[in-house]
């Protein structure tokens, strides 16, 4: 694949866009056509948007119960242990789902896993909404977690395999879109809580958590309804399995490329493709992939630990700093997420093709380390000026998360591996990241109770570790033709 000149690649792309027949001789031709595609003239962006709809569901469902867990505990008379089980069931499901989803994404294809995943969301959301007791609710939340865990590997595969290699809107930028999508979903869950809280009669406030959880079925049903018109298998995955005819049809449908399979085409699965099996997780720790796996894993764990400790503790942090009502706390939390985390995510999408994921992640971790150090030094504010400074440090942290590790943790996880390993690569990364999230959410209240604002010294250790990993392993995934490694002897 690498022996084709740049001028030949441009000529091939030009012929494809001009509507001339483009003959596919081998799987690498399909990769080349995708890498040089023009999204302004095809439906590939719609496929990517639908995949991002899955990411939206992930974020929404993970955060949907944040403001309703107390109502659940009261309605079902839950003990503290059962409250913890109900609250954490979705995270444990996500840990299991990530490992399973990574394998299945490589085994049976992106499309089948994605569509099955949507049914998980619908069934689990409705079961949560009508749960008669804590047993059904916890079980439904675990199933929902399976859907969340399964979704990220397949969504990242779609984003990577339906976007071009370089230039504006490249693979790294497309994958970075997961970040603002995630923050948008969290913000919508906040807004939905406020809306329902305002319109529900006082005598029916116990419906609040049920409506919020049940709403998660709505976008999943929409995705299922429109799948037949736009959604398709990844042409790169199909070609790697030896299905060149199927890949050609997808190129025609999604890109408008007049692709045809040559009479002398090699339709056998390419030799470099590893047959999907559980043992492929071990391949992530061998050869050229070892350092990439270490870096992607450290970035994901450090990012998850710090963000969860700060973001999910944000209402508590703000209320202690400002001593305001819960409504004010929710509004300030919403404003910080929209103005800084969401905006940071948009900056990541815009600038990663120019600066690369490595530089932006390094700068993001630096911002976070400075912000957490500032919060630790400020302590509990005694004046308006100190409170303002503390809020500014939280904003700096969220901005750094948005354009740095928050956006690009998935870039490193998705673009460190070729098509044959992408599913298990993201699945492995997400399994460890979800585990880190669980530990972070468990430890943060305990550490805060014993250390108060000195807890920020502990949290600051996470971005510091991320910085050190980036300085030791200078791997830049943006603009690198990672799928070529399925056709070489690296």
C-alpha cells in the first residue's frame, strides 16, 4: 500500500469523484479510496453522525441517574449497600461490555454489533423506567452498561473507517467528535432534569428518575428507524474479510464512488489480518503495538481518574465554594461543562489535523496539572476573590480535558491499531478506563472526607503521570496510515 505514489493516490481519488469506474484489485485499494475521500459529496458523514448517536447514548445513560439516585433509594427503601449496587451496576456492565464488544466488533463486523447494541439501549431504558423493585432496576442498569461498553469500540471503528486520512476532518478529528458529543449529552441530561423538575406536579416528583432513564430509549429508537437508509458495514472491514463485492457496494452507496471489483481481484482475506479471536488481546502487548498500548492505556486511565473525580464531584465542589442552592449549583455545573469542556472538545476537532493529538494532549494535561495544583493551594475559599479563582481553576481543568486527553484518549486508542485489531484495541482500552472510573468514583468521596481540598494534590498526580507517559513515548496517531500495517510485515 505504501509503494503507491502521492500523485497516483490523488489521480485515483480524482477518478472516483469524477464518477469514472474505479477497479478494486485488493483490500488495500478500498482503504486508499476511503483515505482520499471527499465527505462533502457522500453519505459517509451521515453514518458517522449515527455512530456518534451511540456515543450520545453512552454519556446520557451513564449520567442519567446522577440526580435521581436519592429518589430511587427513598422509593425502594434501599440500604446504602443496595444504593451503591444500583448506582454502579451500569459501570460494571460497561466493563464487561467493552471486552465483549471489542472482540465482536472484529469478529462479526461493525454494523451487526452496532444495531444489536441499539436494542440493548431500548430494552434496558424501558425496563429501568418501569422497574418495580431494585432487583429489576439493577439488572436493567447492568444490561444498559453492557450496551454502553459494547458501543464505544464499534462507534470508534465507524469514525476511523469512514473518514479520510489527512486534512481537515481527518480520522483524528472525526474520532475527537466523540468528546463534544459526550459533553452535549451530559448537558442535555442536566437540562432534562431541570425541565422535568419544573413541570412535574409536586405529588409526582417520584416520576422524575423514571422519565429520565426511560428517555434514553428515544434516540436509540430513532437510530433503529433510520438504519436501513444510511447505515452500512465498514468497507475497510468488509474488504479485509475478502468481501470486495460488498466493499464496492458500500463505496457506491456511502461515497458515491463508482467502484467495481476487477476480474483478476484477490478476494481472499489478506494474510496480515488476524482472525478475530480472544487471543488478539495479547497481540496488543507485542511488537510495535506494545508502546502504543501502554501510552493509550495510561492516557485513558489518567484522564478518566482525574475527570471523574472533578466532574462528578463538581456539584459538591461548587456548593462548598459558593455556598449556594442546589439549583445554582446545577446551573453553574452546566455552564462550566458547556463553556469550557464542550468548547474544548470543539477546539480538539478543529485543530488536531494541524497540531496533532500528541501536542494537544500534552498541553491539555499541563492545563489540568496547573488547575489542580491551583485548587490545592487555594484550599477552601475564604473570600469572593478566592472563590472566583477556584472556579477559574475548575474551568481551566475542564478546558484542558476537552481539547486534550478527553478528546484524544479515544484517538490514541482507535488509531494505534489497524482494522484487524481496532475493535479489541478500543475494547481493551475501555475496559481499563471504565475500571479506573469505578475506582475514581469510589475513592473520591472517601478522600474528600479525610483530606478536604487537599484531595486535589492526589488528583493532580493523574495528569502528571499522563504527561510523563507522553514525554517518554512520542507516538503521533493523527495523519498516520495505521491501516497500512494490515498489508505490511511490521
